[in-house]
C-alpha cells in the first residue's frame, strides 16, 4: 500500500499504562504498531499474545499502542478499560478512543485491526483479524533492518508507568470469571455414601463382607457438599476455588501458575478458566479452560485434574467438524452446560455451540457456521454473536445469551 502520513492522536483523550500522553511525533525513529481493539471482543483478546511476543522481540525499536475503540456503551468507561488491562496483563500504553476519532482518522473498519507505522511516521501496512503474527513479525523486522541501514532508528527500550504497578491486584480472588452454585440434599449425600459402600461388598461363598467406607480425601467432598457450595473460576489466579456459601474454602485446585498440566490439585495448572458444569453423581466438575483452548475434568473422588478435550493450541478453523476430544483443537471455550452424557460448550472464539459426548469422548460443532451475526436457521447454518453461555431448553434447543 502507498505510504500515508499517520494521523496524530487527539490531545485531550485519556491514556492508561503511561503517566503522560504519547504522540506520533514523539515516536519518530521507532516502528509503531497500533492495535485497534475493544475488551469484549474475543478476537481482540486472541491478538494480545502476538503483541506481547512482538514487544519482547523488538523491545528496543518497536512501540505498541492499544487504541481502545469501544463497541458498546459500557466499554467506554475508563475504569472498565483499566480493569481489562489488569485482567489481561496488558503492558503497553492504551489510548481511550471513546469517541472513535482515532478509529475514523485511520479509516478502521473492524476489530481487531493492527496498523504499522514506520520510523518516519508513515502508515505502511495494516491487517484485520487474528492469526497474523508471522506477517507482522516479517514486516516489523524488515522495517527495522531498513531504517537501521539508514541510521534512522532510535534504539532504546521505553518504560511506562503500568496500571498493575500503580494499583496492583491483591485480593483473594482475581477477576473471577464464573461462579457455579450447587446444592446437595442430605438424602442425596446418604445415597452417594451407600453407593460407595456397596462397591466394597465382596461375595465369598455364602458370606457377604461389608467394607465400611471410611472418611477421608476420597469421600470428604461428598460430606462438604451437604448443603450448598460454590465453584469459583478464579480466572486471574488460574485456579478453581470451592467454598461454602459462608466463604469457608473447601478446595483450591491449581498451582496458580498459567499452564496446561494435569495432576493432583496442587500441581495441576489452568490458564484463565471460565465456565463450569458439575456432575454430582460422579463427583466430577468440568471446566472450560479458556486460554488453554481446552476442557478439563476435576475428579473429586481421586483429587486429580485431567484434560478431556483440546490440544492446547487454538483452532482457526470455523467450518463444522468433529473428532476425538484430545485430538481436536478448540477456540476459547467459554462456558459449559451438561445434559446427561452430553456437554454443550459455548465456543466463544468461533462464535459457535459445540457438543461433547462424555461417554465416547468425541467432540464437534453443534450449531453455528462461525460467522459473527444473529441469524436463526437450521443448526449447521446458525450464526451467533460471541457465544458465551449455552442454555438447554425442554424442547432440545440450544440458545445463546448475547452481549448487548
């Protein structure tokens, strides 16, 4: 594309992650990457790891600036944007473009859009959508090499006053994404105990040996769930917390470090988990492990965490498909609803509803073509807008709660 002079930022707009406004003029001699985003856009969130990668690789010659151009009214609030910056660990400056003036001056038409500005303050390229890390890396690398040869680069790592440094998050929970409330009656708990006790009965000739189920880790969860409890996706701390309604912590599941590791409650790792579904009979909690692009299973009888679907890599395929759970890439599963042996998944990244057969371990598209819209047709052609919560009705219809 032809070189176009980069429009200057408005002088009176709020900035975050910096103690003073930035200007295109002051950034001459550096490559600048503008990220036009809004925090409720799942595709915008998918771009953040690419930006962090580029920021680290070219820290002395590239400046990334987020341009937050809100899509909805609540997204225009500065404090809401600041909370999103903290939640997603964004470490580059962000200008609050509530009036869409920056968006319009750069002729942007879609979220996310990434605009590349050369060291002479000309726009030299842009790309919309996600999955463009390699193309951006190549363009930025070429610009740095070109202007280095011209001796026209200012090699210096810039430091900014980050929101997480000024107001660090120090609460017991950090941006909990979902809460699942569950109640189990004492009679149900007694039945579960009896079922467990029957497993210990062994026939020896005409004699019956009744092995009593002793209290311990394998049975403590049943005792704890008599009454009510909360399953909390402590997304910012990459873990699941189980508590009573009074706040007594029963279990903390996950090390707190982001990762995709199976194992016992202390060694297992999640990455920004979100929605959950509980199977009381088997004492299994299913978890949408959103940023791992995976589904996890927490078994309270064995006190272990296991991955049941997803490879840990994000899928960029949106056409309807199916396959074995552990061989199928997912795209930001956000919430879950269990109906018998079927687990319905709000696949936010592809704007679809998926279904997993828990008895066979197969998973696939249930509804939605992957295009972001609100169109109701037969299940394979339905369009959803940022699917986030599946609901299963009595007539077998899956619906999606939309953001508005």
